[in-house]
């Protein structure tokens, strides 16, 4: 495998860092420590619940916003600014560029999530004074959140490879919202008939299924999460990402640069 | 093959394989985890908090929860489930999100109140839901009507039913039947005639096909109940007069001067058993029958509507 | 072996928002550039020079035709390590410093790690960018970016370099330096293919030139030959559309452009030409010696089309 993908990934990460993307961690830290101190003060027996729910939701929302806002510019901005000219006249294949960009953004988010995870556990320690066994489930929730990021990054990249940043943002965000209700969508599809049913079922299965990846409330209530679910969600996220990236590659391979 | 063609072939293959894998995995995932509806009913213990957390999208969220409730009910119903534990929480979340979502009360009550398999068998939760609805929509007489119905049909609490119909009749624009119903409840609550009035007024006052079909089912059952009651009385009279049971429906009809052999609403003649009981021929064709059923008859788990408009 | 062979590449863009109309940017182009040559690709703005280079770099896809670079199919990823490209008005990742950018590009072009640091320094020196350590490219002037562009094109020691308007954005001194650099590249045995609309640059540097106008190739020739053909010639311009027979007898090439006629005659025949016009009572507008040979060739090639266009309308 060529190392070029990884050079591109590293440069994408470097760009995010130099654009001060990681500064979002400050906002996150302020939010979480504020919440921890607040619930610690009033002590209403749900400190753990609040910290886990709020912390994990914030990790997920911050990450999604970053994924979408960086992702939508990954290809279109390079075409717009013509930085791609000197990239693609080198021995860089177009698919390597797409995959490299994806890896860079996914890596950025993983680093970001790593620091946020430390924050969540820190806040938990502050309010509960010790860790208990069910706290390990938070790691599963974080892992699912990262899987969610992979899908969002790939989708943002796909839209970026054929449309303008603004439209891409709209598409990616809509898919995020729809995907969060993917279960309901499949339910609706089952209630319809005939051709509508075919179309609705097809659409319901094609949108990303984020509902199975959201286990925040289950984890907050210390409900166990099956190994099967972890395994299948992993496979699902990887295949969905592969599918989306393949589509992005197919589009970008054919694209005339401006 | 050029490099570009190779990329195209590989990417297309990857796309197709991944797409199939995703669909198969989704089906597996759906099997191993509870559907969203159950999930939420488990964790959302404060509908009020959810309303605040939905950041102004509570109208949309209410619609989503309402659909989840319908789906949950439909699915359980289809699977002959014995319990509907999450139904009441789902309806409560829905109505907390949007207290003016009227169908959630009207249908919600008719899902919650009846005993399984027709409903969740939780009339008290149904009443709680309806009371919440009336508190938020005090000038909607239909909600009183639905609530009175629950008292009447499920709890047989005719006094409460009468009271509720009375209150509803005072709402401006209320159907004039409400007054009649209130009076009937007070004096003739157990009559089949009262039941018929209730269901025919339900039928008249709605456009919804589910509600109308349900009303027709009940009206059919009432007709059969009435017929069976009358025929059974005829059999008793015959016995008192002759000292023995009639041997056939024809004999009974002749003795009682019936015009022809009496039939049920589907046109099938009633049957006379050897021990003098009157039965319908096809009990499966009727829901909600209280009379005329064969001995030891078990209704099918999934009621069907036989008369669509 | 030809370093670059363009075999009928052509490009039609679809333009317009809803109703797409075809716009022909490049007519089928046939051109061969030998190895070790400096080849000038000349044409006015909008002629199709950049389009040709973008096609060759695989940045846009041709409507038809193919090309070969160093004997390989032009889309072959293997040849990309052997070519360098300077785009028109280059723009780079502006959050990087020049060193970081060149290091990154060196990685992508497969320059081994040990050599890279040294190579970057050397190439920056060569394009005259010293004292830029630690400065992000967003703080660079247009001319400095042009130099970075040249640096990244030659960084990995390619055999063929493509420059799109390499002198644009540079001050006179900078132009001088770039000219020198291109000559050095030739001495190193590299093939240089560059586009320009600045004729003196081309004349000073090129072994051969091609002239393109409105997407159409108008002529190809060695600069030395072109020079000899116009050496000691004058341009005679007069009013009207009439061409006297005696003028033709002098062996003049005549072109009618609107209300004027333009003829190129040897310097010795200058007086005879004036006499010929006087006899016919035609009003003489100008007589100018042809100073730059390429300019004459260029103007002639462009005007050729205008005459034909003029007669057609
Ligand atoms: N992306 C494009 N879409 C439509 N037309 C284009 C595009 N790029 C270039 N053109 C047209 O093609 C012609 C040639 O352009 P170009 O190759 O940039 O000229 P040059 O580089 O010689 O100045 C011009 O008329 C230009 O308008
Ligand atoms: Mg140009």
C-alpha cells in the first residue's frame, strides 16, 4: 500500500490543527466542568446520570459539527482554491486523495474525542468520587460515537466531492437527522403499501442508521450492551463508510477540475 | 486495463458489496436490539424534560412519538402480545410534547382501555390520559365523549360516564346527543339500546375510517346480542308452553310466528343447539359478541373488521 | 523519442447553468516535443494554452484524443514522478511554510527522506527564496508564490517540466532569473514545455514554438528558421483593399485586414514597393522594419484567421 494516503492524512490533520479546530475542547471543558460543579453542588442523586448523558451528548454533537464543517470543504475547497493542481500532477491517485483526506479527518476527530473522553471521566470522578464497573460501558458509548463520526466524515466527503460547501452541509446535516430516526423510518416504510413501500424501504435502508449507534441513555442507566451489538455495529459502520467512500471515489475519478 | 478503469471496477465492486452488507447487517441489528419505541419508553422518565430537550422541535417530536406509539401498538397486536407495557409511557410522552395532538387521546384511549387482545387493558391509564387531554383542550367536547365511553364500556361506571357526558354537553358547540347520552347513562345504562345509541352516534360523528369500522363492529355485535336475547326468550316461552325444547329453528319460527328463519347481520341463519341454546354460525366474523357464542369458544387473537365502508 | 506527443487531444466544455451549451476550448491538437527541447506554447489570452496543460496533467478529461509522455500513456500514474507542473497563478496550502509544503510534495513525489531536506533547501535557493523559514505561505506575495510554484515543479528532479505562464507575476529581475533557470534546466537535459503570451521571453528561450489561437493550432516552427525568414524584412501597410500587381511581383506576402492591407517585403525592395503604391495612388500608412521575428510570425498567424474571418463575413 502506498504511503501517500498517510502523508495526505497527516497534512489534513495538520491543517485542522493549524485552523485551531482543537480549540473546541476549551468550550467542551467549560461546559462539562460547569455542569459537574453545578450538579455536585445541588446533589440530587442523579449526578452520574447528568454527567454521562450531557458529556456523551456533547462529545457526539461537537464531533458531528466538526466532522461536517471540515468534511464539506475537504474536496470542494481544494478544487476551488486550485491546490489540487499541484497534488494531482504528482504520483497521487485520485482515490488516494479521497481516502487520505478521510483518514486525516477521522484521525482529527479521534484525537479530539480522546481528549473529550478524558474530560468526561474526569467530570465523573469529580461528582462520584470513584469509578464503578458500569463506567466501562461509557467506553462502548464513546466507541459507537467514533463509529458514527466515521460515517459522517465519509458522507461529508462524498457531498464535498460533487457539490458546494453550503449544499454539502445541508445534505450532511439532513442525513444526520434522518439517520438518527432511521428506526422510525423503517417503521414508517413498513406501514405503507405498493410502490411507495418499495421506495420507502429502499430509502430507509440506505440512510445511515445512527439509532443503533446511540446508546447514551442505556449507558447512563448502566444497561449492559451485548457483544453482538458491538460487533455488528462495527461491521455496519465500516461497510457504510466503505460504501460512501467508494461512491466518492467513483464521482471524483470522473470529475473535471475547475 | 488502464489504472483509471481498474479504480472504477474496484470502487464499483466495493460499493455494491458494502451496500448489500449494510442492508443485511441492519436486519440483524434490528433483531438484536429493542426498537426505538421501547427504548425511549424505558429511558425517558420525564416527558417534561424531553420537551425542553427537544429545543423547540417538540411539535415534530410529538408526531414522531405518536407514530412510534401506533407502530408499537400495531406490532404488538399483530404478534398477539399479551402486554403493552410501553404504550402508556409513549402516549404520555407524545401528549406531553404536544398536548393538542387530539388523535393521541382519541385513539390512545381506545388502544389503552380495552382488554387484550383488543387493547392494553389499562383503563385507568386511559382515563388519566383523557383527563390530561381535557385539561389542555377543555373546549373539545369529543374528548369528554371518549372519556365517557371508557367509563361506560370498560369500567361499567355509569355514574361517572353520565357525569362526563353531562360536562361535555355544556361545552359550546357540543353535539346535542351528549345531553341524551348523559340522561340515558343515568337511567338505562345497561340497555342494549343505550349501547346502540352510543355506537351509532360515534359512527355518525366521525370521518375516520378506523373509528367507523370499529363502530360498525360494535353495532353488529349489539344486533346479534339483541337477536340472541330475543330468540333465547322465545325458546324459553316454547319450553314453558310445550314442556320440551324446540327441535329445529323452523319449529321455533312456526310456533312464534316469525317471518322466515331469523338471520344474523351477515344473513346467516341463527343455529339452535340440541340443548336449546341460540348460536351464531360464524362466531369468527364478529368481535365484541357477548351472546350467541358456542360453548368454550376462543376468539381469534387478531380481530378483523368485516364490514369496510 | 519524443518527450511529449499530443495526439488529437480536444476539449469541449459544457457551459451554462440550466441549458448547457457546448463551448469548444481546444480543437483536436497534434503536437510533438522532442526530449531536451525548450518548447514555447504561444497564444493570446483565452487561446486554450491552460486547457491543453490541464488535459496533459489529467486535471480535466479530454472530449477525444490521447497523448504520450516519455513514451507512456499520459494517464499512466508511473510517469507522474517524472514530470513537474507549475500551474497558472499557483496557490498552495497557505497554512504551511515553504519548507513544509516542499517537504510534503517531496514525500508525495517519492523523494526519499534523507535527500528531501537537502533538496528543499537547494531548490528554494535556486528560485531565489531565502529567509522564508517559518513564514506561512499566506504571507507570501504573488511573485514569491510563483517562485514556490517553480520550486515544487522541479523539486523531484523531473525529466519533463510543464510551466503555465512562468514569468507572470514576477518583476523584471525575477523574469530574468526564471529565464536563466529554464536555460539551466535545458542544460541539465530536461524538456521544458511552457506557455506564455510574452513573445520576447519565448524568443529568447525557445528552440521551437507553437502558436495557438481560439483553440486551434496555427503554426509550429523552430525559432531559428522563423528568424531567418523575417531577417531584413519590412512591413508595409496601406489604406484600401487593393493589392497592385507590381506589389505581388515583388514577392510580397499580402494580407487584407478590414480597410488596410499589410505586406511583408525584403528590405531591399522597400523603395520599389513604395513606387508601386504611388503609381496606383494608394495611401501609404506605415513602413516598419520587423524587429522581432517571432512577433511577426505570431501576428501573421493570428491575422491569417482575421482575414479569412473578414472575407467570410
Ligand atoms: N472550466 C471551463 N468551463 C468553460 N469554459 C472554459 C473553462 N476553462 C476554460 N474555458 C474556456 O476555454 C478557452 C480557453 O481557455 P484557457 O485554456 O484558459 O486559455 P489560455 O490559458 O490560453 O488563456 C477560453 O475561452 C475559456 O473561456
Ligand atoms: Mg492560461
